[in-house]
C-alpha cells in the first residue's frame, strides 16, 4: 500500500481561514489535514490517504487512479467566446504561427 500512496499528488498550502497548513491530495478532493507545520500537514494527509485506501479495499470500492499513472493524449478542447477566438487567431497570424502553437506556448508559460 505504501507504494500506492506515493503515486498520488499532494499539495501543502496555508489556510488563512484555519491559520494552519493544510495537506491535500488531488485524487481525494474530500480529504484534508490541518497541522502547524507543512511537514506535519504532508505526513497527516499521506496517513489519511493510506487509511482511506485500506478502507476502500476492505469494502471493495473503486480506487482512484493516480494522476501520475494516467496516459494523456496531449489534446483537449477549450470553448472560448468568439471574440477571444478571433483575437487569438489574429495574434497567431501576426506572429506567423498556428493557432495551436500560439495557445500551447501561452499554456506552457511558467507559473508564478
């Protein structure tokens, strides 16, 4: 079971509302763990996920697939307002690139 919990996606962030660090697991959106330190929050959410998985196995429930194990095609459809589509098409044409390449480069920009 340990290797399974290692494959899930964890995040620790500050909760202004709770005034504590909160540990989260993307594949289990209903679970969280509050703690004084980020390290304790991560340890807590990992233990909670482990316990949850053990319970799910015991009750023969479907186990969430880790995002890290999923295969992605690299394709998805996004709906935008017509004005946005036009604006992006113009920007792509002015830059001499395809609309796909322009949007892919915008999506790939580093996060702040």
